[in-house]
């Protein structure tokens, strides 16, 4: 190992150097020359150890791991898969006795019996030691004199701190007066936007500013370089930098002069004696450098808080410390008084705002039950007959109203009651069907109006009270129901919340359990296992259509359900499954609410869903709501549930005890708007106050995100100017899909037609494919929302019929379009196998991975 020999030679040289350094240190510290034997007797152990330390350190660092392993292997050690620390330890152990260098022999050759050489070494070492001691003593004296001077400087600053600030304040006042007189004011822009040419807006006016900090934000018209996060940028200069730099320079000069004038003479003499040169202003600047930054920051912060008008008055007054001190004290007193007045005013406004918020919002959201004489709770799992029992109570009443979470369910109850010879009307916002002689009404929960009286009111899916956007509709219906008897249907999780809301009311509690048990299959579901009566669940329209297409191509007849599907189409799809025209149903979680179907087995193709923000695992309540649709008494006496993966985890969610609901959602009401209009008239302020209002304990505010987004489109336009506050909010609150750009545009065009007194623009009819038909259905639905809100019922009948035709077209297109579907790579469009887990093909995935690799490598 040539490298080993080279390291050995280097270690030998370094060892000799360290020994001679030790000799010099030892000799230099002695007033009388010790003998060579005396040195050896005291330093022998250290000298002996020097070689080992130098040699082992060098050999450990310089020799590579591979060379160490090779050397150790030759010595018979096992080195494969051995930790680096162990390799180093073994190697150092082997090297410890490798050709040891005899330090004592070498040192004896140098000095033993060589008294003259030893004496010469002592003389040089002692001289060097004494010279170094002299230099160190001088440095100590310099340090002491600097400490004495700095201590005196601190005393001077503490004594004359106010005087220094008076100087700075006067300087700033003269600079400000000059700038107001001579400088041009520019329109404020982003300081980094150098491509924008500055626009002059005239001269400065003291009335435009309160404190100096406000003025410092103005632009000087120049460009300068500034540092941000350690990088230099060019930007438009503000007066902040000008005044800060000027203040820093002026303070440095003022403090330097003050120190030179007030230092005691003996410090000047001592400084000159030690440094062999006089104490000058330049030297003082170095001594005050560490103090100057803090002092500068403190003074500049005070200057920023000065009132602009106070400094402008100060500019023409000659600098007489006593006069300026008196003026500063008066200005500070006035400033404190103004601040106290401002704080008192702010506190008054805050208290006034709190009273206003309590008046506008607080009274409306204190849980209280009004009007209803008796409440009947129907609490239990999905598919346990809760809704059936509640409707039976409503059917036998002289008048009744059913409140549904979905338009589809309102339609189902409307059809059911009329089939059973109970005349029932329908009202969902998008359609109104008046039935002659009807005393019963089926509607969506948003259509509830608290002043309408019914003998019996049925409120379905009460656990929806927690929904952040729609929950308040359930809260209002439950607490404001004007009826002799109110039936509330909900899951077990809603029980405690319902009892809390109803308080001391007359309550009958009916709890339901499934007659048909659920059984989770032990094996993971595969498509080859699909059977008649299965409901396959996934969580996107695209996945529903792809799955249905796959099943049809494999010879199965399929019904489909998804959120964007028209309710009439959904009804037809469901009827085909019920009648046995289709053997399998593919659905999103829309199946979990209100649809009682002859389902043998619920199959979860996915365990996660996108909730509008992120993709997450299904909740226990979601799994139960969907899985509960399995089983039909007399047909399937066991409801089966299957998963494609993570069976144990999903089974745990299914068997988990329902967590009780502890809070409900609140949203603005007509009463809230009526109170608000006693103070303000614009929705922008309303949204601001809604944000400030602290939701009472046990409640959570609706975000009103969609209403705000729509409002921003028409804020400050004729629409806002010509419509009353409550009318405008009513139009913002219309229940349509506000994520569809075409529908947003239609809404806006219709709003302009309303305020201009023109006919409402007709929705655009598109029918080239399934997506366009579904969008057309939504567009007609939005048009109907406007027509019914404007009481144009005759016109609405035509569009209802047209919408039914569109629904029929959707139904037919589902039959044809599904057969042509296939899974394809979203990147290249290549056809993918049905079993392929991802949305892109392997080739595109590999290509993307290679690009990422090269990107990070660069």
C-alpha cells in the first residue's frame, strides 16, 4: 500500500513538529533553563502518546472504506455488510502497532548530551515567550481602555438621549418641510413594477397623512437596490429608505461629536499612550458602531410615530434645546390624548358592533322550539322503515307536508301519496305541481315556510342538520314547524341533537333496528363475482359510466345512478332495476339516501371519495348509509356487503357505534336580513358582519362561499343597485350547480334581463352527447328556478315538459353511449384494461417518472 507509506511519512513529520512545539512551550515558560532530563521526566508520557494520536487520526481519515475493508480481509476479517464504525474500529486497532515511530530515540538524537543545542533552543523559546506575553499584555490594556471609553459613551448617551432625539427630530422636520415644498407626489404602484411608468399626482398635502409612517410609504421617483431574503432587487424607492439613511448618517455624526466633546481628558491620554496615536473621530465611530444600530432603530421608530403636522410646524423654529424639549413634551401629551380618544372611539365602535351583531344574528340562532304541539322521533339505521311509519302518520292527517333532502325523494313521495289516493302537491323550487283538492304537500326542505300551518309535518334525514351549507334548513324546519305534530326522521347520530333542540317539548321516541342482518363477505370482490341483485358503488360519474360499460360489454344488464343525472332519469333507471329489466345497479353514494331497492349485495368498488377539498376515506356514517341498502325483506333476508380491499378496516367502520352529532349549521334568514337593513343596505357589508359574528356554541356558520362568489360578479353593477337586499340574496341563494361556467353565465344574463324588464333569456339547448344533455337539463332547471321565483307559472309548464323530454333523451343516451365507453389514458388516450388501477398507462407513467428524475438530477 503505497498510500499507507505516504501517510506514515506525513504522520512522522507532523509528530516531530508537535514534539518540538511542546519543547518550545515548556522551555519558554521557565525563568531558569531546565535540563533535558528534567523535560523528559515531566513530558515523557505526552511525547509517547503524540505519535499514536497523529498516526491513527491520519490513517482513519485518509484511507478509503474500500481500502480498509481490503486490508482487513487480507488479515482474515469478515467485512461484508459490516457497519462503517466497526470497520474503522478494527482498522485503527490493526494500525496501532503498525511500524511505531520511536519518539524518544528521535528526541535523544536531537538533544541528549547536546547542551549547547539545548541552551540555544531555550534562549529562542524564552525570547519568543516573553515577546508573546508582552503582546498579550498590550492587548489587555487596549481592551481595558476600549471598555472604559465604551462605558463612558453609554453614560453620555443615557445622559443626552433626549438631546440626541431632539436633534434628529429637528433634522427630520426640516427634511419633511423641504420635501413637501419641492418634491412631486406619484401615484402608488407595486414597488417592484419597474415596467410601470410613474404617474405624477401633484404635490404633498399634510391633510393626507396622520403620522410620518404613512408619508414614508410614498415613492420618491427614484429606483434603488434593496435586499430581500439575501438577494438584491431593484425597486421604486420610498421615503422610508431616504429618511432612514439620512437619520443614520446624521445620528452617526452627532453622536461622534457629542462623544469627542464629553470624554474625560485622562481617557484621551491613556488611549494615546497605549495605541501610540491620538483618539480621533474615526476611532470613535468604530467604538460606537455596535451602539449606533440599536439607537438608530429606536429613533427611527419614534420618528415614524410622529404626527406629520407636528414636524412641519417645527421646521422653522431655530434649534434651542430647551424650546424644542418643551415642544416635544407638548406634542407627546397631545399625541397620547389623541390616542386615548381614538382607543375610546374604537372601543365604543367595537361595543356598538357587538350589540349590533347580537341584535342582527344572536337572537335568531338560540335554539328554541315554537308552535308544534307534539314531536315524534323516528331514529334508526338505513332501511328500517322509519320513513314509512312517518308517512303513514302524515297520510292519515287532515293536512300534511313532507320535507325531503333531495328533489328525487320529494318526487317519490308525491307519486306515492297520489297513487294511494291521498291528493298531494309538489314544490321543489324547480317545479310546482298543484293537485286539485290537495291538503298535502311534498317539497324539498329549502321550500319550508314557517307561517304555513299543517296538521302533520314530516322532516326526513334530520342528521343533515350538520351540513355546513344546507344544515340550517333542517334547523329552521325542526324548531319553527307550525303543526300539531312533527315527525322527525334521522340516524342514531342525530338522536341527542334532536332531543337537545326539542328540550321540554312533548316527544315520542321511536327507535328502529334492522330486521335483516348485514353480512360482510370475507373475500375481496372481483368483477368475475358479480351477480344479479348487486349494487356496485363508486364515487364519480365517470367511474359509474365506465363500470356500467364494462358490465354491459360482459353481458350484464345495468341501471345507473349518479348525482348529475336528472331525477326523472334516475327514477326510470331505478324502476328498470325494480322490475328486473336490469340485474345490476351501479351508483354513487346517491343510493344511500331514500332509495329502497331490491339489492342483494352492496359492493364498495372504492373506499375513498373526493369531498370537494381532498380525497379521503369514507366515514363510518357514509359506509353505514350505503351498506344499509342491502337486503329486502322476503326477497333477500340477509344483506351482503363486499369490499375490493381493506376488508377489516371497512368492516370496523361499518360496525362502529354512531358518534352523536354535537353541532348544527346556521345560515342567514329573512328575519336576519330585516334586522340588518336597519343599519346597512349592501350585501358586501352583510358578508363582512357574517364573518365577524361568532357562531353560538353548538352551531357552525355556513361559509356562503357560492353566494359570495356570485355577488363578486355583480358587485357595484346595476343588478345590485336596482334590486332590494333580500331579493338579491334570494337570487344568489338559488340552488343550482355554481361550478358550471355555462350556468353562471346564464344566471348573470337572466339577472340583467330582470332588472332591465326584458324577457328572460332562454336556456341553451345542447344535445350532441350525454354531458351536454345533462348540462341542458341543469340549465332548464335554473331557468325554472327563476320562473317560479318570478311567479311565471304558465311559462314554467312549457319548460317542465321540455325538461322531461331532455330527461327521456338522457335515459335513451345512457343505453347507447354506455356501450361505446372504454377506459383510456388521460394523457395519451390509449385504451386501458378494465383492471388497470390508475388513470394513466404504464408508458406515460414511466415517461413522467423519467422526466421527474432528470429534473431533480439537474
